C-alpha cells in the first residue's frame, strides 16, 4: 500500500500517530484487506477502503510452474508492467524475487528484461507490494532483488523497501541486492548500508572485452573498478560477495575462461553461483558437462562455487526471463 498516502489520510482525520503502524503491521502479516484489521475502528476501516487502495499494484495474471514457482504480472497505476516471482524449495524456503524497475535500461544481451522497453523506477510501496502479494498466500523468508531492473539505479527506494522486509518475515541476512556493476549506486551501497544485507554482482565474463559484448554497462564501468568496490565491501563489512555467472554455450563456458575467472576473483571475497542459462532467444545454454567442468576448475582453485537450482523455467520465471510476457 502507499504508506505516504495512508499517513496523510490518517493525519487529516486526526487519528493518533500509532494508527499507521497498526495498519502496516496487519498488512505485513498478510491480511487481504482493511476489514480484517480488528483493532481499528469500523468507521476508519470503511473509509480507508475507499480512500487508500490496499495495493499500489493491480494483479493482471499469475502463472504456476511445475516445480511450484509462481510468477505474478502486475500493472502500476500508470499501466507499467512489473513481474515478481515466488520460489518454493523442498527444504521449506519461500523466496521472492523482486523487481526494482519496470523494464531495465541497461540492455544486457542475454536478459529478456533488457530487451523490453524501459518504463520507470518503482516506488518503495510498489516494491513492497510485490512481496506482500505473496505474503497473503503463505509465509516468505528470503528475498532477492534480481527481478526486473538494476537496483543500484533506484537505490533509495530499494533500500527503504529492504529495510522494511523484516516486518514481512524476511531478515536482512536473507535479503540479497544484485547489481550488474552500476558503480555510483554500488559505492553508495558500500558506504552507507550497515545492515547485513547481502550483495550480489552479475559478472558473466572473466574479461572486459567479452563482458562489454554481453553487458554494455561494462564500457562505462570496467571490471577492475567494480571488483575493487566489491573488495571494499568485504573489507568494511566482512561479508562475501556473491558472483552470478550465467553459462552461455560457446561464449563464456570454456575451461580456459574458468581459469581466467579463478585468477580474477579472490576466494576470500567472492563466492560464485553458476547459472544454467534460461532461454530468451539470444543464446544457447551450456551443457551439464561444460558446467561441471567449469565448476571443477573453480573448485580446484579453492574458489567457493555452486550451481544454481533453476526454478520456474517453464513459465519464463527463471533468471533472465522476466519480460512481462
């Protein structure tokens, strides 16, 4: 919900200061409307229903994958498309993938979001309403800002939303904010964020030359500068940086490229997450054999490495597939 609008309406009514927190507490617990907020006066509940929409997003449709993953397509009040994903894991984890923008202006070649038209930055309320939508269905305990958009281009709303997620059931240590290396926002994140929110870096290539072909942002902010900032984050916060590396057949998945990556990354600072490519029409994914060989090279260099479990591929809800389709 639009918490700023809520506060204005409550102030105009002369309601006590604690009313806004009462409303937010109920919303964060997953109620579906004002009528369930039993410690609010009935007249106030009725007026809020007419004056403050319970969500800033309108659900257009949902799709459910064979593995239980759910993708929701929303529209903002201005009609901009936003997608978010709920991932269910066998160990009981319930993780939400949140968008920070409608579309993305950074046009990474392998990412479907980068191929759609950029809309705008999302507000704090629009980010939180993605999480609250799924919270109304079941408890959620992890969040990744890896949906549509580059979080570091919309840093203040992203951080404000992340700081509110513990109310919804997601602690800061279980919240991850990803970046493709947008250096101005990353510097601010490193300098200002004292909460134990995790940082992930979308790398995808071991050299500037190849990375520039895949990710135009690298022409503006080269690898050495971004990696130096990630190392500074580790030195200041003593928390590892998660490196995301999508595996593209014949592009970035050769053994010699794995060796180059191992030389590039300090094992004390970085943990690599290899991502099987989810088709978007641009490239082919690496074979399981190539991924295993790549992983073995990194492991032999004592670089922590895992292979991401793909979720929601059959409904275009997996990493890199969000495109409001």
